[in-house]
């Protein structure tokens, strides 16, 4: 029996996916628990339309991510930090400071939880960070730490 999953089901599939299961499993568990609906012709058409809309939304999102990627990789972001006479930083540069610098210099609001700094930043210099936009879209960018 074919059903269309409404929610993600472990070891079966993701939402908006057409799967084949045994009739008893569908009738007694998936459909009553609102995990799936029967795969009738009208429901299949609705599924196709929903998938088409998701693809359009994903294409728009990918275009925006590529635009942000170009801006972020064009030139390094400068982050200011208090330093001693030898060039060592008091403390460390964090993702919060990097997110603030991106917002001020590039004009994009990026959540600090999406930023991961690859190396420990303890001195003045150039470092790399990764920004995870989800669905395996990771942008690697450079930032420069300068003394204030």
C-alpha cells in the first residue's frame, strides 16, 4: 500500500515522501497517528504541487546563499580586539564578535550559532571561519584580527 508521509518517520522516510508499506501498518498505525495519508490520485497531485513549491523556495534560498557567499568571500572582515604590546589578544575573538563585524561591514545579519571559527584566535592575524547555512551549504570565509 502506498502512503504519503506527513511527518518524518524513523526508518521509513521524511515528510512529503511517497512510500510503500504493508496495509496493516498503514491502517493501524501511520494513518490514525497522523503520520501519513493514503496515496490517492488527488493526494498525489497535492504532493506534486507541494514538492514543486518547495523546489522553488529552495532555488530562491540557494540564490540568496550564493549572493551572500560572494559578498563574504570578496574581502576579509576586520575584527578589532584589545591587544598587548607583543600582539597577543586579551581574551579571544568569538563568534559573537565576528557576527557583529559581518553585520557592520557587510550588511548581513548572521546568527552567531551558525559561525564556527576554525582556529583558536589568540594573536593578531588572518584566520578562517565557516558559516553553516544548513542543508550542507557551508561557506568558508577569512577574517582579519587587528589590534585596537
